């Protein structure tokens, strides 16, 4: 009788973009980016085990072959010449269509766990390449921390670790489809440019205010046109005396950098009193 294999489990951390600039469109149709990406403590829980004959991905309404974690498992098995059943279970806490890499981080966690399950057939470089094929943010989610991202977001270089930032996240009921956000950007957009040395300096000196002053996102105006609440939520966070506030990625989630944990809890409480449902208090993780 086959032993019932137990699950390997890991946290899959969300990300925010502390800065995101768009340089233009590449020959492959993707946009050329520069971004400062940062892991945050908000996370999904991903469990993987070998079982049966097929790849199965359970994730509530997001179950099945459309899930990026499912795609990651298929690519992993092709890369290793493996077959056989894999069961993936995802406990969702990261909201979708929020700009927090919820799908990407689940895919990255799946790759990491499968590599453990199959006794590390792939080295880090191959795993990162595979992640890049799954989606633009998957490689970052595999590495985590604080990163300078270029290309379509998959080319990564380490930055000094961000100091601990206490964050308040708030998401409008409406999500933003990333592709739509870029389409809208192409109509109205003025691309910008980030200065890496400014970011290195701010991260090294580690004052929250310096980091807050550099927050930047070229996709904000495009996504705000689609979901006007993004602007309203940003204003709420700034009125509540956050050091800075920004939409993450293509949205629709907005984060505020609070003055500390107590302040973050207070701001979140005020927002919930106003009747806003999707509010989280979290922090950066290195």
C-alpha cells in the first residue's frame, strides 16, 4: 500500500512596489520597467504533496488549471522530466487584482516546495529562469526582500534591505486587471525614470520619511481612471498622517507607510469605522 505523503507547507509573501517606472514598450510587446519591489508580511499558505496521477490545484474560486501555481507545477515537471500527480492547496489571504502579486507568490512557493519534494533537482538559477517563464513577478517572489527589478520585472538585483516599515493596506472593491492598466497607460501615460542611487541611499540611511518621499508609480493615473476610489483611499491615508501612500503595482490596492505599529492600527481602525472592508495592517519583511 502506498504511504499517504504528507504536505510540505510554506508562507507565500505578498509584495508591494515602492516605486514603479515605465520606460516604453519592448519588441515582445511587454513594457520595459524599473521597480523597487519589497516583500511584506501579508501571506497566503501553500501546501504541496505528491499524490495520484494528475496535477490538482485547490484554491477556492481560483482552483484548476487557470491558477498560476498549476502552471508553475507543469513547467517544473517538464523541466525535470518528471511526471506523476501533484496536489497543491492554497489558503488565500492576499486579495486578487490588487497589485500585491498574490498569484505570482503562490506560483513561486509552489516551485520552491516542488524542488524540495523532488530533492532539489534544480539549482537556484534554473529555478529563477523557470519563475520568469511563469510570470513577471514570480522570480521576485522566489527571492523576496528588497530588489531592483528591470526588464518586465524579472531581472533582479539586490538592494539594501528596507528598514521595517509599518503599513496599512486598503483595497477598493473593484480590482484592476494588469493588462487593462497597461493599455490605459499607453493611452494617457507619461513614463518616468527611477534613480537607483537615490533608492540605495534612502534604504541604507533607513529613515522612513526618506523612503516615503521617493514613492512613485507610473501606473497610478491609468488605474485611477478605471477605479477612482484608488485616489480617494490614497487621500484617506495621507489625511491620517501616513508618511506617504501609493498604489501598489497596477492596483487596485493602496498602501500607506504608517508612523509605527500603533499608528498603523489606529489608521486601520478609522478606515474600518468609515465602513471600508478590505483593510490590512502589515509590515515589510526582509
